[in-house]
């Protein structure tokens, strides 16, 4: 790209539509919102070497397309307002974009609780019928994954003003956030929803950022190979997967199920296959984890010599598949069948083993049936059904959770960054909203570093001061009856710690607005209000607390422990009892936690429990779905936390 030249020259009149391909990137189109109060970057494609003239709201600039046709120009910062017309002229081509507003633009991203649409939210019928706001504009990024960063979208996108039709399928949390924020920040709002249910944080982070963690280098090397030679890369991935299996203490050193041998406790599977919970096998009635499947197929020499594709029905939710002991494919998602191209020479005359490992983490799992739905498709157009009978083998939970193939859509490495974040380019943003973590609870110990890497990565793309608002996981599951360890609680603590270390990161506490029976709570209106409150503090500098009471220290006071809180409005209060519940005093070891009696004293909580003098840490609301009753006078909850107990304090300080 050639250097950018600001100019005051006038533009020639532009036609309503460009000749051929648009000159502007797809982010710039009718009804767009562009970011106020910062230099405005515009870019697109034109004929190589062509001078490009752009104008918006009386501001003008000139650029020149480089050898690849890419051009980029910058306009001076604009104040909130509009509507404006954006015009671009490049030689004989021109493009005109109408109804452009200048305001604050937000990226809303994460997994299903960010994706959850307005029609699925609380009071949806009324919310949709009453939606109408021309000053909030919506853009939904198509759900596309890719193994390399994409320059633009592979499907059409468009900006739409809020109305009953446009808002129905849009992210409820994102929309309710902007609607609430606009009550105090009276400017146009542009919302970009890039979310995917079930996605892991690694998928939203670039490969370069993941390499800084040094944990994923092997997988990233395979991913790079996959972009050029998928069949070879799958074989390499199979070897990495096998290495993981053999390193697990719960698996015997000689246990190699992918080879299809007789070792292990294999049993006949039902002819219809399908969800294993429906097989009538007690051990699988409520099973989430891994199950091996295997079958054999007989081929003639002529059949084995042909190129072939392995066709499998859908697998819920992740498969890793081998043919004759070589990895041939791995896919995430229960909705589609699998098609795996086999490398030349892999098949042989006689018996050939097909082995599939299926991992399910939620509800029903398994390889779809009937067994005859699976086959080998040969180059001559014929098919060989895999209907000779399947066997299965249950993998104990102690075997652990296997690595995910790096090219998998929502569970891979950088795949959603490449397909959904990179195409946004460097579009100007006011901030980003992040609601994700349910799919990473099994690796909560890594999540803090992963969240830091994502934050740094997105700031490198969208601006080094990009504010990030993080929704802490809501409550879900059975309420605890005793202190327990919790992957969900540990991930919430990682979210809290990452937010606390950075002034431009805000934590949105949602521990009281979840649903113990539904991982997708519908009260996204209150979540939106809390996102807006966090934005007012973190982004706009208002002095109100960002999220409610925040623990600042836990100190010993004689036989008791005192927890001090900041960001308290109108004092601490307990709901439903004289004192709050959910506090635990713990020693250094797992299993040492005991519930503590708690008493509020202004902005402090005093804790007492047997052997409290030996406690080394305090936990609050530490469970998948804890019962939390500590709030402040503004009705905001104190969020879950774990703190070390530090120095002694005197009685006067504790009062």
C-alpha cells in the first residue's frame, strides 16, 4: 500500500452504485455506524495503481491502490452525528454509501450466552414488538471458521437499524446493553455481533497470540500444514492425539484402541447406534465423556487400490477417526456428517479397521445411526457400507479430556478469529463485550492466561486502549449442600483476577441472574444493564461502581476473619437472613473448606467458623450454582471470589 495523503480536494459526484466490485470493504455500507472522536480508517479494493478519493461529513482524503489493489485512507476524527453520505471515486468507478451515523461502535463476542437471540430472551414478544430505534444499528458476522485469517466476509453482511424484524435474531445481551447505555450516553450505537455457541476462547484468538503462550505450538504447526495439505496434517494430528492418550496414567502403556485390536473391554453396539444414553446400558444412561467405536470392512484388491472417502453420520459432539491405525479426520459439531478423504495406499485388500473416538460433554452423545448410514465411497462411484456390526468401549473419566483438532470450528485454534474477527479488519471500536467461558471450565487453570492473550490480541488489532467488558459466568446447576471444588467457580475467579489487574477491563457479575436448570438464562435485560453500568465506569469514566461490592482484603482479627469490600453503594446488605451465606474458610489443602457464619459491619463482613484461626483463605459463592445473598444498597451482588488471608488487624479497625 502506498502512503496515505490527506487532501482538501473536492470529489466528483459519485454514482449510487459502483461498477463491478465495491470499492469499500463490506463493513462500510448503508446504515453503518463509524466510531466518533478518533481518526477514521477507510479501506477497500480498486484497480492497482488507481488514485482513490474518499469523503464523509465534509472530510476528504486521497489514497492510491497498491499492486494488489488494496487501498487505505484516513479521515480526521468526527463528532457524533449524522446521517451522512460516504463517497468513494477511483478512476471511472465510484461508490456511494448513505445513512452513515457517527457514534460508538461495540464488538459483542463469545459463545451461546452472547449469541442468544432476542426472540429467546425474557418477555421476547413484547421486546420485539416494541423495538424501534434508528440510532442503534446492528451487524451480525456470519458464523464462519477458517484456518487462515480472512480479509473480508465469505457471506453477505449488512448494517440494519433496530426494528422488530432486524432485532429478532440479534444478540439479546448486545442489544439490551446498547439500549440501556444510550439512556446516559446519547449518541448513535453500532453493534457488531460475532458469537458462536459452544466456542472456546482459543478459537477467538489469533495464532500469533496463542504462540506467545508456548502451549499450543505443536497444534499450530499442524494447523499451518492443514492449510496446504489437509490429508497430511490430519495424519500428523492423529499422531499427536495418540501421544496424548499414551501419556495418560489411566490408560495402559500398550492400550492402542485406534489400531482396532482385541485389547480392551469391547462390547457389541446396537445396530441403530444413535445416542448412547438410549441404548439401555446403565453405565451410559447419563454419561458425558468418551466412547470408542470400531468396525471392520472387507475390500477386494481392486477396491482397496482406489481413492476413497470415508462417510460417517453426525457425531455428537466431537470425533477423532482412524482407518487402519492412521488418523483421517476430526470434526466438531453434532449437526453434520463427516467426509474424510483417505490418503493413497491406506486401504488394503481384506480387512480394514475403522475406529472412531466420540467425545460428548453435554446431554446426549454418540455416533449417529443406523450402522448402514456409514460407508466408504470409492473413486468409481460405488460405496461399501459399514454394516458389518459396530463395537464400543467406554473410556473412564480418569482418562482426561483429549486435545481438540486445531482446525475445528468452535473448538479449534484461531479458527473463529480467522473467519469472524479478522474480516472486520481494523474497524474503529469504542469497546468489546465478552461473554464466554462455559466451554473452557475443564481447563480453568489456563483461562486467565488465555483471556490476557485475547485481550492483548484484540488490542493489537482494534487499538491498544480497547476497553474489554467481561461477563462472569452465571450460576448453573444444582445448588451446593456442602463446600465443594468447582471448575465453574475457578474459571469465574480467573475472570475476576484478569479484570482486576487492568483499568480498561470491567467485570460484569451475573451470579444472581442465571438459571440452575438452564445454561442459557433468559434475563438478558438485566445482563445488558450491568454491561452498560460497567461501560459507564470503565469506558466513560463515571464514578459509579462498575459492578457492585468488590473484595479488597481478608485479614485475621483474633479468632475471626474480616473481609473488606470496596465499590459499595449504601452499605452491604444480606437477603433473606441476618447475615450473608456462601462464605467459606479454608486451609491450604483441597477439601479443607468449611462454611462460615457471617455478620455485616458497614462495608465489612466478619467470619467465624470452627478452627477459623487456622484458615489461610476465604471463598465466597464457590460452586457451579451457589446461593449468594450479599448485595449492596443499590441491589448489586458481590461476585464470587477467593482471597488469601493476610495480616492481623486490631479490633478498632474491624469495627
